[in-house]
C-alpha cells in the first residue's frame, strides 16, 4: 500500500514531464522555422513574439516538474537509507541485549571479569548507541534488584566507564538527557552528583524539576530525604507533593521532621509541610505551628488553622481565639471549626461570644456545633442558652441537635 502511494505521484509527474517536453520540442521547431537562415540569435525574444506567455509557462512547468523529481528522489533515498539504518540498529540492539544480559548476570553472581575480558567487553561498547543499550539494561535490572545486590550492579556499571556518559548527560543543555542521567544515578544510588541535580529543582521545565526532586529524595541521606526543600523557590504543585509522599512511603524512608520547613518563604513548601505534619502527627514543634497561624498569606494561615484543629492542639486554642477578630470570614469559620475539634471546655465561653456576637448564620451554627462537641459540659451550656431570655437560640440549637440534619 505504501509503495502504491509513492508510485502514483511519480507516474503522474512522469506523464506531465513527457507531455511538457513534447510541447517544448514542438514550440522550438516552429521558432527555428521562423528564424532566417536557422540563426538562433534572438530566439528567446522570438518565443514571446510568436507564442506569447504560453511558452514561458511551459518552461516554468518543466522546471517545476524537474525540481519535484529531484526532491522526491532525495526524500526516497533518505527514507530508504534511514529505514535500512533503523533495521540494522534494531538487529544490533537485539543481539547486544543478549550479550549484555549475560554479562550483567555474571556480574551479579560474583563472576567478575579479568582485566583482559573487561577491555574486550569495552570494545563491544565503543559507541554512544551501544553504551545506551548497556545502560538501559543495567537500569532495568536495578528496578527489580534487591538492595543487597545493588552494590554488585553498581560496580559493574562503574567498571564499564558508564559514569562518564551519565555525567555528560547530566551536564547537557537538553532536559531529556538530564532526566535520563538523574534516573540512572538514582536507581543505582550514586550520590556523587547531588550538587548538580540540586541545581535543577527550580528548573522551568515541569518534568525536569519533578525528576530532580525525586532524585534528591532517593539520593539524599535517609534521615533527611527532603533537604532540597530548603532550596526550593519554584512553585511546588500538589501533584509533585503527592508523588514525593508516595515515593517516601514506597521506599519506607524514615520520616523527617517537617516542622523545620514550616516557616519557609515558599508558601507551597509551607503547605506541604503542614500536610506532612498532620499526616504523621508531628506535634513536638508547637512553636512553628503557632507561627503559621499568623502567616501573612491568607490561604496558608487558614490551612494552618485547619491542621491545628485536626491535630487537636489545645495548647494553641488561646492563639486561635486571639487571631479570630482580625481574620477574614473563611478563616474565622475555620477557627470556630478547629476549636470544635479540640473538645476543650475552656473554649465554650469564647464560642458563646461568637454565637452571640456574629450575625452570620454559618458562623453561629459552627459555634453551636463546637459547643456541642465539648461533651457533657457543652450540652449543659447549650441547655442554658435555650433557657436564656437574652436571645432566642431555639431554632439555631434545635437545628444543630437534630440528628436528621447532622
């Protein structure tokens, strides 16, 4: 089918060329007959006098057809040569894959090569293409290899001089080469180039930036796998945060103390650390959590209020009450919800002031819910509010206490 598609335009071009050439020959004969004594001097001007612009059109048509023939021929040669080259590469890759797999297995079984054997094997890997095949085979094995065998595979990788190729790719200006290098280093746990990887965590390219972060988590000291957060200035997306958290869980890494990065100038880093603080119930550093309640960014402050409530940090209830007055509406709402999560009877009086002083129905409802969460003391407080003549709370409290609604 492909050959048919290629032959059709060639046949059409051939027909046009033959017809154009015949017309050109006919026109030339007529011109020569009209030239005295067969003298061809001034033949170009005679062409236009006798035939007008038609002859020029035929010349242009022939020239165009010849040009098309040349272009098609060049493209055809290029396609055939490239196809042949790809077939040879595919065959070579298949052959080398078997050889490389055998050598990798020997290395993992502890059957090391002699110096002569190593030199002979390096001759097989004498091109960038062949080295890339060997490197890919090593990485494929590393993905499924137990930790106790990784050292042998790494030694084999180094003995083949592949680290130089990885370093070259890591220093390349092309982002996809850098990503390949980072994956090779991280899967083989080679930590010599962490400083170079660290330079890419603020890259403009999203994929490169994420791969750099993943590599830093894998290659950093197990006690501090997120040290790159100190240097992260770029946006730290939710997707990146989820990916790194999943990586940490899959690798069974020791959970670092995320509170040290809570006060980062990068708001996304602060949000991530708040999530991790809540996830791992890290309540030892209360002071940094307190500072987050006063964060200048409204969204970060609101999330900090939510986390403090989820962690039931009653020690910060005073701070929540302190910031309430000056907070925007949704932050006020979160303060009341967080106080309700703490189940602290000492907050009842403040919550009653919220119910009394706020005109917003949602704030009042959340205030009553928070009072109700304070166990028996809260129920008693609500009963007193029902019996009070100061304000009619009946509709509000009955709404909250109705189990069909809540």
